[in-house]
C-alpha cells in the first residue's frame, strides 16, 4: 500500500474518527499516505463534560485543535491540515441556526475559493483517492454539505491547469461515507445510552444497495476508539457504543462503508462490494 495516497476531507474535528477512523488507521498502518483535511475547528460543537462547558464559543475551536491532534496520533495519521489554515473558516452550526450567518462560517464560503485551497493540497499530496460526504452531507449538516461541494469541485478541477497554482493532478476515485440501514439496526433498542426504536430515528443511513464499498478494519477498532475518546468534548464512548451530545447510542463499527461516486471500482468481494478504497494508480 506504500504507493496509495488517500485524502480525507472532513468538516469538523471528530468527524474523521467517527466516520472513517478505522479505515484511516488501517491504511496508515499498511503504509499508505493518509492525508486529513479538516474544514473548520468545530467552534459550534455542544460540550458534553460539565467541567469543560466554559469553553463553548470560540475558545472551543482552539481546544478541539488539540483533541484532533491527539486523535490523529491514535490513528497513526501524521499529515493533517486545516483547509486554508486553522480558523480560516468557522463552524456553521446546525442547519437553520443563527451561526449559519456568521461571515466566516464555512456554509457561506465561496466554493471556488475553498476548492482552490483544497486543490493546492491535492496537487502537493497527489492522492489517487478522495473521501468525503455525499451531497446531503451524510445527515444534512451545512458544513458537511459544503465539504462535499468543495471536495467535488477540487476533484473536478485539480487536473485543470487553468485552476489554481501547481502541477495538475487528477485523483482517480471519489468516495462518500455511508452507513447501510441494515448496520444501523444493530443499535436499535440496545446499549447504555438513549435507545432508538427504529433506524429512522438516527436521521442518517442509506439503503444497502447504495453502498459500493466495505472496508474491514476491525483489527484497527482499538485505534478508532482511542481517537474517539480523544474528542472528549463531543463524544462519550462506552464500547461497543458511543453517543454525541444528544445521548443517542450508536454502534461502534470496525467495518466502515462508502459509496463510490466517481471512478472505477475495485474487484467485488463475496458480498458484491469492493473490499477497499481501490488499488494504487500512478
């Protein structure tokens, strides 16, 4: 895997660990170049531990930078960047709240301007694979939606010499994170946190047939758990479950899923899905 280079684009600190942590740890351990780009510092996150709630607001963003550094260390990821530099764009908060109107929030970012920042990273790292969210941002968060838009624009334009600086480079594959609805059923009515009654209560998940790719990284689940625990302001981890500030329990997964949105898939496994994020392409 030494020739494989994967770029993960996430909206906030903790997203990388929750959605792709096991995958990142697996590929890093196998010698691939894993690059993580985070679009905001997560200033609008809801703080779970009472003793840390004084951080809510802009101070939280700086604190979460440290949490993210500890998470990356747990995952074995040594190449992490904030899009445009730390604090260039601010966490927008959930859809429809006042922070969506902050002049520096990521939701209001010019897509071409943000994509140019990402293209510079793409041309430096030269990844064959880009991973982010689908067009709905996985669950509708404005920063996740914007991360998809920016990553897709960069994917389209990185090979265009008229866009931005540096030598053109075209990644070969573009993936979106996904959780099959059948996998979410494992958490219904179970666990130490607030229990949901049906998969629809989670507010995310996709039909199983939409999922093209399955990455079995169960050997690296301990690294994912350690990374999630590093995000103490945002997550409560009690294996085999975890919860965000809403206290709704979700199953911890060492197998992570994706949908290939562009590029040629690798060979299918027994379940009909490719079993990794593609093979290295020069």
